[in-house]
């Protein structure tokens, strides 16, 4: 395991459908983050987990979004009733709580297109 | 005003040039400053980070932070075509794990 793995890499869905993305962090990392990036913008924070506990959620994370990290390993991000505005790259990152340095390593992202 | 401002460019330089990339931030609580490189359609790759003010060097890359002026810089010496990418600055406060990113600057190094 050499990095953060995200699946699928691409997802095209019809408006109103539900989608779920998976993130497998670097194995010894206890913190896991979700970010969203739209074209021409930097990533925007959505939420993060320390082990299995979801410790912080952005106001960007509407009620249609839910994230889980059962057993503190992989994580899933689900979007219900997708809207065209949800089209973006969804990035997962992980870090190890060493000296409290937020040194986050990102996966390749899942590109979502809502049609 | 966004918390982190970054000129999106694009910036085009000849191979071998010294590149200067910059960000400003508004929140004086920010303590950690990161630079990420992102190739097209890929995830961001962490280049380096600094804590508080000062310089940090890693090969051809030097990061500088001036907290008095809330100014973050990344210098790339002897730029190569493989350095062509979008460079993102990011920052966060002590005890926080939520990164705030700039928009990114798109850099092209012309052979």
C-alpha cells in the first residue's frame, strides 16, 4: 500500500440518483479527510475522521451528504438525490497524528458528473 | 475576502527560470503552511510544509512564510518542464486539521 486509494475514479449519474464513493487511506494513518474540488478552485474541506469518530463537518456538507468510517479503516461518502451542482472532484486524504502536524496525503480523487 | 488568496495565473516561464509563487492569508491563527502540486486530473501531492515563520528548503524548492505580512511563497529553482502543474497553497491553525486552500496557480515551464 503506497498511497490513498479512491474508487471509483469516475462516476456519471443522473440527477436524483444516489452515489457512494470509497476511500482507503494509508494503512497506519488514523485521520481521514474528505474534500471537494470544482474546476479552477482549490479543494474545500467537507469532513474529517479521527479513527472511526467524525470530528468535524463543514457547512458545505448538506443533509444529502453522509460520510462514515466504520472500524476506523476505509471511509465512504454518500450523496443522496444528486444535483448538478454536486458535479466535482471528491478528494480523500489521510494523515498520521505525529506531532500534531496536519501533513495530509491525498488520493487521486473521484470525479462525479451529474447529468 | 477569502481566507487564502492566490493568483490563478496562468504563469508561463522558460526552462531553467526561477519561479516565484505566492499566497496571502487573512487569519492570524494560521500556523502551518503547505504547498501542494496538482497535475491535471490528479489529486494534490504534498511538496512541503512550514510551521510559523521562516524558510524551508527541499532540493530545488524553497518555501517562505512571513507571518507579519501574512505572505506565503514557494520558489522553484532551475524549473523543468515536469514542474508544469497547478500549485496550491494551504494553511491551517495549530490543533486544527482542516486545510484552507488557495485557488491554485497554473504553471507552465516551456522547454
